[in-house]
C-alpha cells in the first residue's frame, strides 16, 4: 500500500464511520502473507501523516479565528456606514427625481447642469477681470492720495494687491503699461520713505525699521531695504578702509603717519566685530531671517571695499618681496580669529527668533555677486565616486557663505603656497650659502657649516609651521618641493664653494704626529687632511639634522593623513579651519590633488621612504667631493712619483733581460729583475697608508658615507656591512616605524672603515696608473717590457696586501709579459675591443 497525501487522508477519515473502522480498512493486507514489520512501517507512516494533518488544520483554524476576531468589531460599523450612505443616496435621488419634469430624461438634466456650471465659472472670471480693471483705473489716484496722507502702510498694501493681479494681464497689450505704472508708484513710495528710513536706521529705532521693512516687503523691495540698512551700518567701516594709508601697500602716497596692513587689518576686524555684536540685537528685531541677513551684511561689506582685500594682499609682494608671505599668514590668522568670533555671533543670533519651516522654503534675499575661484582640481572634479565627496544637506549653513567670501581673498595665495614658500626660503637661506674663506683665512669652515645648518633647518621648521597654519597641510606637496630644492641649493652652494676655495688654508697648519714624520706630506697637506675630516664630520651632522627634520615632517604628514582618513570614514571632506566654509574652499581647491594623497600615502609606508631625496643626493655629492679631496691629498705624493714614470729611458733599453754581458764578454744569467725606484717609492707610500689610518682610527668622520668613496668596491662594502649587521646585537629590537626615520646605517668598526678607505685608495692609484700613466709609454723594448712586467707584478703584490684586486692591472701585467710570438697570437684572438692589448701592441711593435 502506498502513502496517501494529507488531503486524501482527511477525506478518508471524513468518509469513515469511526476511526477504528478506518484503521481496520486501511491496515487490511491485500494478501495473507504480509509481514508484521511491513505493517508496522505502514502504521508509522500513517501516524506521521495524521500528525502533520492535525498540525496544519490547527494552524489554519487559528488564522481563521484571528481574522474573524479582528473583523467582527468593524462589521457593525461597516454595515451602519453602508446603511447611512444608502439612505443619503436614496434621499438625494428622490429630490432630483422630484425636480425633473415628467417625461425628461436623465441625460438631458445632466447636460443642463454642466452648462449652468460652465456659465457660472465664466461669469465669475469676467467679474474678477472687471474688478481688477476698475481697481487699476483708480490705482494711481489712490496711491498718490495715500502718499500725500503719509499712509505708507495702506499704499503698500494697495500696491501689493495690484501686483498680485499682474499675471492676469500677461500676454496682453495692457501688461507693459500696467507694469510701468506699478514700478513708478513703487519708486514714489520708496522715495517718500527713504529719508525717514535713513533717519530710523541711524537713530536705531528698530520698531520703525521693522515697520518700514514690512512696507518694502509688500512692494517686493526687500533688497532695496537691505541696501539702505547695510549702507548705513557699514559706512564707518568702509570709510576707515578707504581713508587708511598703509606703509606696505601704498608707497606712492606722500609721507604721512602709516601702519602696516597686518596691524590695520587687526583693527579693522575688531571694529567689524563690534558692529556685528551691535547688529546681533538689532537685526533679529527687524528682519525675519536674522542669520541670512547678517551673513549677507558681511559679504556685502567685504565685496564693496575698494581697493579690495585681495588687491591689497597682492600689493604686499610688490612692496616687501617674498617676506610678504609671513604678513599674509599673520593676516590669515587674524581673519580666522575674526571668523571664529563671527561664527559664535551667528550661533547666538540663531536663538533670537523661533525657528520656522519657512526660513528655507521662502525666497532667499539676493546676495552680492562675488568672484569665486573657478580653478578646481582634477581629483575633486572626478571625485564623485569616492568617499571624499560630502553629502548634500539642505541646512541653513549651506546658505550662509559669508566665511567663504571672507577667506576667498587668501585662496589664490594658498594655491600658490609652494612657489611663494620657495621664494621666501631662497631669500632666507641666501645668507647660509655665503662662504668667505678668502676674506678671513681664520674662518673655521667646518664650524661655520654646522652653524649655518642650524639656521637652515630652523628656517625649514618655520616653513613647516607656516604650511600648517596657512593651508592645514593641503599644500604639503608644494612645501616638500620648496624645502627639497632650497636645502639642496644650500648644500650645493657649499659643495661649490669648498671645491673652489679648498686650497685656501684653514687656520694654522697642522703638525704631523711624531710617528708619521717620515711620510711625504707637507704642513699644508696635514692641514688639508684635518680640514676635510672636520668638514666630513660637519656634513654628517647636516645629514643627521636632515633625518631629524624628516622625522618631524613625516609625523605632521601622518597626522594630516589620519585627519583625511577620519573625514573619509565619516563620509565627508577634510575641512579644517576656523569655519566650515574656510575648510571647504581648501577642499575644493586644486590643492586637494592626487599628488597630495600620494604623498600622504607614502608618508605612512613601511619602511618609511625619504621625503627630501634631492637634498640627500646633494649631501652625498658634498661627501663625495670631500672624500675625493682627501683622497687626492693622501695620494698626492704617489701621483708625484708616477708623473715621470712613463718617460723613463729604460722602457726603450736594448738587450736581453734574462742575461747580461760582463767586461770579458761573459753571459751571466739573471733570474729576476728588481722593481724600478719609482715603483718602490709608490709601494712604500701605499704600505705607509695603514699607519696613517691607525692614527685617525678614532675619527668617526672617516666612516661617514663610505658608499660615496671614489672607486669603491661595492661588493667589498656590502660584505663589510653584512658582517657588521650580523654582529650587531641591537638589530632584533623592533621599533615603531610610523613616525621614525629610515633605519640608520650599520656602524662599522675602525678596522673596517680603514679597510674600506685603503681599498678605495688602492683602486684610485691603480686607476690613475692604468688610465693616465701607462698609456703614455710610447715604446717598449724586450728589456723595457720585462722591467714593466716586474714593476707591475711587484705593485700587484703590494696592493693585494691592502685587499685590493684590480683586473685591469692584471691584464697589463699579462700582456706586457708576453713575447713577440705570444703577442702576435693573442692579437688575432682578443684585439677587437681590448684597449689594453691595443696599447701594448703599439708599444711592442706588434701592430703598425
């Protein structure tokens, strides 16, 4: 037997006389051989289906009961309402039926009703037009009579009524004459009120002023009333602005008592605040929108000033030069103080009247047209899909734009901050680039470099403060560029000055140590060595100051990046400043660019990347120049020995170097040749160099910037650094890297530093030998070649003692030691591109 569905099961239960009968019929096997296990399984299925049907039925019953419970109370009300509606309809139909004559149809009656309704509406429209025409015919006489009686309120109401009927005449020949009449009557009313209005404003009669405002509102001339009111209130401010003679913006004016624009601006802002505080009680008593009115008063006052504030700010650069940036920033901070105080006044005036919904719904007063910067950064214009866009909100603060008008004067200077700061730094750091060793031979140039570096980085820190104060970090890319170029120029000027004036003595000549008295160095050489070491120490101090300054700069950038990230998380813009409008100007300016966000991201990178890369490269150039100078001084005696090496006569000496003939014409074999005197002196000089570095082993300046050593073996330096890195016990200490400098280079031991210098000196003398000395040898005989091979072999052994491997020296020794047969064979194999072989072949006569 198969299981039945729930509905079929219920149907079977309904048809059965009782449950027992149904069970017997259902459980009756179709054959007599059904096992009990199958019956038990069938019974379990039936019980499950029964339970399911019971639950379903119970749920449906509960829903039905709930619906009946909810609808039963309303049933009586609905029936009563339907009964009343039916009775009313029956009564209305009976009345209509009684009024309709016998025999007329329903459609005829409805047509008559429609005709009567149309006639009524048209007659009412005609009546209204006739009334308006009658009122316009007597409008001029009525208004003139009311003006003669000084019934200004009634005249305004009469004109208001007439103005409401103007749309009736739109598109008709009567419109223009009536509009001209309306304007003429409004002008007469305004002229009649003007003198009394000015008197009421000047006397501070707020009640009378409010009455006049109602009159002007009735004739749709609220803007003219505001012009009267604002003109009277700002007269003193405008007069003080125009009559003040400033020392830094108006140089063409004859001599007179003057003050700076910064001082005058502070006084002007104080006077402006006094006027605003006075208006905080007057404006709410007159105008229904005090906040908007006060905002319009500020913007109109700033817009009417002549010369304008931006013009006077721009004039500062013509009179005071690049230092005008400091004055502008001081003026900007004064403006922020004024804006903060004015914003508080705005908050106070907000509670002077009860807030209504009509403040924003009604028409706003006309605002003075002001110039807005149309320069928008590409990142801002294409930023609609990012989180930096601020959601639009219809609030009163979106209408009040007085602060944007106030700070608009500074926006162009903020956008050009990078250029202005670069000019200012260039002028301020020009003194630090001045080096006068020739004028004062006792000048300690190393100490002077340290002192100038202190002044330079103090100026750099001041520029960082200026950037934050003036642009709140938005001009950070311009600041970085200005600082990098200015600091690099300072270091480059010192590099150039030291290169030109290095031969000038610095103080009294230094005396050599007793154990170095046998070296071939003059007192001037010892003095130069001391000077270069001190300058290297000063250069290292400059680099350390640069690292410290970069740490401060990076910390500021991280703070700015955090502020941007928080603003983005809140779904808005980073709008710093005294007011929201001032910050919005910065956020919508070209300063909010992709370069800014790239810089902020790099400031938070791990590990930190250098910010002032050009300055670091200039310091490396300065260190390289000093190291080259020191190396030139140390190798000068060796260069002097080698100066005549190429012109020795022994290079062309005839004979067989492997034997020599005695007076009795006997051949005596010679097993080896001694190095020449010059090479021996050069070798002695090289072997004396370690003694020199032992004396200066405690001078840390030698270990500074080893990677800039001339002819340094990079692989050798890397091996030293890795060895010291593995030996350093402090490298496992994890420090915070968000606000710190890049990891300091590994400090090498004095022995490692001396080894690096000796390697560099060895490579330099060998480079000089193989590139400048040996190519000048014109001819090499067999004996001369043997002597040269002996010299080069001896010199190669000496430099190997200094851990110097020089491939080109080995090639010279190899090719010089060949006989003619070997040389001829090698020429055919290696000559193309092998300059050493080409030179030796010409000396030996292997090639023409």
